[in-house]
C-alpha cells in the first residue's frame, strides 16, 4: 500500500471516529393517546391505523423505533433528520392538532404517496422489508382518505 493511500485511510478513520461525537437528538416526544389517529378514527379505522403504524410510524409518529445502526454517524444524522422532517409533514401521534380539512388532506396526500410508491422510501423498505406496502395496504389508506 502506498504511503499516500495510508495517509488517506488514516484521515478517513479519524474523521469517522470524530463524527461519532456529534450525536443528533433521537427522542420520542410523549404522546397523549387521545390525540392520535387511532383515537380519532376509532375501532372502524383499525385497518388503516395498523397499516400506517407498521409502514409509516417510524418517521411519522412519536413512536419511532431507533435501530442499532442509528447509533453510528453518519446514519444517525440521516435518520434523525428524516424523522424530524417526517414528523413535520404529518405526525399521526398528533392527529388532533390538525383541522378536519387538514386531516382529510393529509390522508389524501398519504394515499397519493403510497399509490405512487414514493412512501415509504425505497432505502427504508430495503432495510425494513416489513414496511413495504402491498396493493391491499394502499387500498386501505386510499379508502380512509376517501371516507
């Protein structure tokens, strides 16, 4: 191995080691169960709630599961950012904070994103195949959006 290549390797290792010191916030805010999507849809909405919890809950709720790889930078930064942005767009744990019109619009947007294959993202479903949406799952989301 050339001397220059060794120097580059050492720099890369040092940068990655130092990056581990920059820890993003990986929190799950407390959730009032009466404010969730499940509480607002009631027992008749259990199908869509189940689909959204399984496939969308890690980025769009306060109940994020933080897998072990999210302890390692730069993946920790990416996951923390993705969850922050996902919660900003729609948070199923804070469903009561949206007006009825916004709720309907968010369900319609969820239907559109699921129908087009945009959500859940392909990188996420590659790591978590259980989150893939079947055509039945998409139909369940869209039915809730149209009801």
